[in-house]
């Protein structure tokens, strides 16, 4: 569940500028992931984003917020921006340590280790930035 929601319409001249950006403070609870998916889906549908792109973005949001809640410390902030260049950028910021190491699933029955693969498959780019005790994990999904 979110403790706050802030919507900002950014007005800049650059082609990569956000047309619509929203950010939420996410509770440090796995139940908050479902709320994040629902709220992001609602935001994107209100912007007229197509169903396939909405599905991809909500899955990426789910993976990034779950990883943050599982492996990092609060506070967690989720930001979603519809960029002017046909890209949706997702950022999850937390009080994590340095960028994490991908631990792939070794067996078909492993319950963990597929999230980074899912994210990289659905996106045109991903990355991590560590600064001042905070880590930002980001991904960009092309609007299809």
C-alpha cells in the first residue's frame, strides 16, 4: 500500500522528457506489490497505453519492487514516467547496499532467480545506480 502519490507533468523541450511521471512511497511489505501493479496499470491505461505494454510494465514493476522489498531496506520509492520518445521508465529506489549480483535459477523448481531475466527480456534497457546509501534500479519498456 502506498503512503503517498505525487503526479507531476513535466514541461521541458527535450525529446526524452517525461510527459507524465508519478511516484509513490511503497510500504516495505510484499502485499504492496499488488497495489503497485494496480496503480501503475491504472495510470498507464488513463494515458492510453496499449494492453501489451501495460502488461509488460506491470510485470517489470512487480519484479523490481519485489526485489527491493526482499533484498533491501526501506524506504522504497517507485517512479514511473511515460517519456516523449515512446518509452516508459520504471525506477525503484531503496536503501540497499551496492548493486546486487544476479543469482540465476539453477533448477526448474527454484522459486527465485528469474526476475532479472524477465526484466531484461521485457525491456530495452536496465541498470542500477548506487549513491549516498541509496540504490536506484531502473528499466525502460518501449511503448508498443
